[in-house]
């Protein structure tokens, strides 16, 4: 039977990248952190650290307890982005990459002789060899081969680090029975609780359900059909997706954990989100700002907008919302632009002032792109221009073509 997909999943990517770039870290327990503070958490851990119980999300103080002598490294997002593109070129030199799914994951659609199990395994081994040669031996990957994209990803997760796993149609669904429900993409904590509420406690039981039963659980006839077929190895197209939000957030360093300085950082995050919004060719119809204070108190404010794309208006609205925040000591803050509309579907404002503000923002983008980030900026951001550096979510690869990525 044919193998249709090859899934590449880089192992402990940020930590492995640091070990490749810094020889003194090789063979050592390493954790990558967003900022140097005891109150933050690890965003990646090397396998040497994972063997001691440190993982993504582990608090720094807990990581030190679990793994005395662990080396904490502040994240260097631009280095990881550059390495991501080297990885992408290396894989693409062996087989065309169909989709980049995150900073450390990509999938390839196989064709011809590569669809045989023997051919797919040979191709996977070639990719591993090219990555070792072109990127480095400390940046390893696990590769999954499967009849559809979901099962190829599941296969990639079955053996880490440096794994190579094949799931064949003839083995289904029995091959999946030993897995946990959370081993499937799309089954997070909430979905797992919903499945448990329906009496689905094992993957074996999940595979026994009819398409109609799956539709009731997922509350979608389409998703029920998709899951039923994919668990049996059928290759169905993904349902269309649309970008819903543009957001930026930041864990604050200790010296910035007060409402005044946090508010300044929030304006900086808003500027970055507005620039991304325009770069994507979108307009926003609503904005939210939020804060998680020390002591676990959460606060959020939301406002609907006339379709907007300009930085000046968004900065003004965020400033107004932030002034409503109860006094506290912010630990993490963020801004979310939602209700997005693509430019082709957006009706320009009837007000000349609003049209001029939008034109001004585009002109500033052009100048900053041509002459470098911060060549032009709003005066309110003067003290925080360098205080919100690029951060990488695993599901998003920042665009280095943006002047202020």
C-alpha cells in the first residue's frame, strides 16, 4: 500500500538549535527561556534536560530543582528563524515541501516511487543525512510516514528523538490502539474532556465509533466524517482555514512589572500587531487587551471598531482600554486584533481623516522597510522601541521581510 505523506518534526527545536550554534552547550541539559527571570517558564528543553523531567512549560525554579546545573539560555528568535529556512531548503532539496505547519514542522506530499514504503523510508533517510550535512548534527528530526497527513504526524511523534516511523493502511486501526487520545492532533485538553464525557476513554473506543457518533462528539457532520476516514487511513483534503486573529504578547522582565511600564510595552506590542495586520493585507473589526498579574489575577478589555488598519487609531484605543485596568503588578500582557477582513473585502472609510491615517501607516511601513526598523515611529514608543523583541510561537514563523519582525 502507498505512503502518501512524509512529516518532518524537529526535535526540541529551540534547544537543539542552541546546542548546534553554541558548542559549549552540547551534551548539557539546556532550557530556553523567553526572559532571564525566575518567574518565567521554559519554552524548550534539550533531551538531556527532558531526561530529568524538564519540559516545555516547566517553571524556571522547578527546572532548577529537577535538574541542578541546568543551563538557561535566553531565546534568540531570529537565529531560529534563519535556521528554520536552512532546514526548509534542505528538505526541499530532497522532496518538495507541501506546507510549513510551524517553526519546527513541515509536511511533504509523496509521489511516484517515493510512495512505496521502501522508497519513502529511503527518502526519509536521505532527508536526515542532508539535514546533518547542511544544518548540523545536533539539529535532529523525527520523520513520520503515513497514508494521510494526520497519521504521518502521529507517526512522527511515536519515536523521539531522531525517529523514523511508518504507519501502513493494512495495520489500521489496530496500530493506533496503544496511543493516548492526546496523541492525535486536534485533541487538546478540552477535546479530551469532551471525549471522556461521551465515554471515549481509549483510542480503541474512538476507532470503533461510527461517523455519526463522531459527528455528535465534534458537533460537526463534516468533522465527524473526516475523523472517521482519517483513522482508517483515507486521504481527505483539509477543510479551508481562515486567519482569525493577529496578536502579540510578552512576559515582562522583573523591572517592567508595574502598570506604567507594562502599558508602554503594550503600546509597542500594538504597533507590531498593526504592522503585521497591514503586511497580511487585513483590517480589524475589534481589539482586546489583557494582563495576567502576579497572584494569578487576570484582566481583559474588549472594544468593537469600525474596520481599522492604522497604527495611530489602534494605539489610541489600547491606551484608553489600559487605563481601565485595576492597579496591579502585570506579569504577562497581550493585544489581540480580531474580526479580520481581507483588504479585498473591506470598504474604505468615508472619513478623510481615517483614510489619511491609514495612508500614513503604509507610508511609515515603506520607510521602515527601506531604511531600517524604527526609522520612523510614534513618539509614545520612544522609550520602548527595543523592549518587545521578536518572539516565536511554535505555530507561527515570523516574517523577516517585515522591518520590525
